[in-house]
C-alpha cells in the first residue's frame, strides 16, 4: 500500500519567502524525524504565506498507512505553525 497526503497550510505571520523557507524546513525535519515518511514542498513556491506539502508512506496494511497519514495530519495541526486550508489523502494498492 502506498499512501499520499497533500496539504496546504496558510501561515499568517510570514512576511517573506525567507521566513517561509524556515518554516517549511522545520516542518519537513520534524515530520520526517517523528514518522519516517517522505515529505517535500510540492507547490506554491512563490507564495510566501501558502505552503503545499506532499507526504507519502508505504506499508503492508491499508489501516496502518491510513493511520500514519491521519497521525501526521493531526501532528501538523498541533504544531500551530499554520492553518490547514486543504488536505487530500489517497491510498493505492500497488
């Protein structure tokens, strides 16, 4: 099973792309360290208040992958670094 999570965050306090890069780097490091998943910024590179992240997880069990992605979404929400304005989750049997 391969699970993907694409989400958009709106960061109210950002005033520049430099601040955005700092926040994105922090989020990527925290999520990768805690959950051992692939994560990267996948869009809105030129918008300094919007962050689009793509996350993928692989596992043998659909429930495990779904739970991992749900936990990541909850974790990102609990960081209070930005408002989650959109999220899309997909799990594919490969």
